[in-house]
C-alpha cells in the first residue's frame, strides 16, 4: 500500500495568550502529522486547545513558537486568504439575503471564475450535498441540517486542500447530528480532501475519524485510530474521557493483579510492570458479564437503555462498577436492585494504567 503524503505537519507548536502572570498557555509544544485524504479529529474537553490549534491551521492566529506546514510549505506568517484551507463554523455563517446557489458561488465569484464554470461547480456541489433543486431557496427556508450542507458546499466549492470543521454539528438535534456524521464521512471520502474536525463529542469522533488526537491542557495525550484510542488508552485521562470506563485499584504481584479487600488476585501477565506498585485497571462496561466465578458484588442501580441495560455494582473497597449487558427479551428485569452477583472479568479486557 502506498503511503499517503503528509498534508499538515505540526512541530513543537505552542500558543500563549496574555502577558506575565496572566499568561495562559493554550497549546504546549504540540507535534503531529495529518495525512492527505484523512478524516482527522481533534478531541477534548472545553479549554483543551483544540479550537486554538484549528485557528492556527486556518491562519486566524499566529503561533508563539513552533512550525506549521501544508504539504511541506511553511504557513507561519501567512494570512488565511493565502492558504488553500477553508473553514466551516458552528454557526454556518450563511448570507441570509443570498440564495443557496449564490451562497455556494460566493467564493468562486471572489476569485473571478467564469460564470459558466461557477454554474457548473454550484450544480456539482448541490448534487454532492444532496440539495439538487434547492439552489433558488434562501437559508431561512431550509432546515438546520440543510443549512449545514450549504455551508459545506460553499467551503468545498473551490476545492481546498484542507477543510476545517469547528464543532460544526453541535447545533443540530441528536437524530440529525447522527445522519450528518455519516454524510460528512461520505463527503470526505468522495472529495478526497483532508478533513480536520474539532469536537468534544466522543461518539462523533469514534464514528467519523480515521485517526483521533485527544488533547487535554494544551497537550496531546494520545493519537490513534478510534479502536486504538478506545481499546488501548495510554493514560487515565484518555480512558476516562472516551466512553464509559470502570476503574479498579490494584497492586502488581508475582501472579497477577491483587485487588485487596478479600477480592483476590486477577491472573495477568505482569511482565514489564513494577512489582508491588499500585496501578489502576481500566475495563469497559460492555466487556464485563455476570459469572459464577467472578468478583462478588451487589447491584446498586439498574438503568434501562433500550438496546442494553447498565447495572451499577458495588464491590468491597472498590469504586462503583458498571456492567453493560445487551437486552434479550425481559433481560432488564433479570437482576433487580439488591441482587448479589459475581462480575466476570476477562484478562484481555483489562488495561493497566500506571499513571
């Protein structure tokens, strides 16, 4: 397989706001590569630096230090209009007095493209975003999802090398947001353009991304595919931020992981771990089950989720655990509150975190 070209290269990029004691470091020596034709997501909580990084790529801000390149060309000091990069904002920023077609054509007209070429591209964009026949409507005659598609079409019309999307689905309702997640991935695949998506929604990131960078406090915590981020988090922050996770306290011993409090030792290959060191075990709720040979506990709460049921289980001397079981007919009533159960843990479901 031919290796893809690096579209965006970020090297030791830092961004500070303010002066002296009031200075805030929004990004702290961030380094990462984003490949051509990749759907790459910047994921993290509010204030983690993801939008600042997007603004630096767009050219709306200039970095305090570090380097930023687009297909090998340095970007520091260049203005937004000098970069073949477009941005779709959360608010869409459509021109209310212009038709859908005129909104899409706006950037092309600023570039003084021939009218025939503009008309052809506008029609292509309307088909691409599934709005064929709606070119004469005004934005206020469209639904939120349709307005979002117009903003995408306008950003894609002049074929940028990179498209930036800043929380662009957050204003939509849940069902429409899920539909647009599929549409965004389809658009990225069909256009072959590098998409860089900013979100705090873990499910969005896992659904659409080829790779994800998880940020916290202006630092990249982990970069990987959705499955790598979900199944093999490198630290507690990533494990806790991505999806639901159970954390158990244990101590590394010769034959495994000692849970203490009479719970015994989980068999585990401890090679590479420090004997006698306290560690945290991260275990996803859906990787657990109720099994006669498991850890003893009591069901404290039951939450019916439709497709599955989440059981909150109290174990002696450990944080509350969640066990997520898929619902068969009547399964949600099988284990009522107060039931004594045993929680089965498979060795391969355990992620040991030493930080």
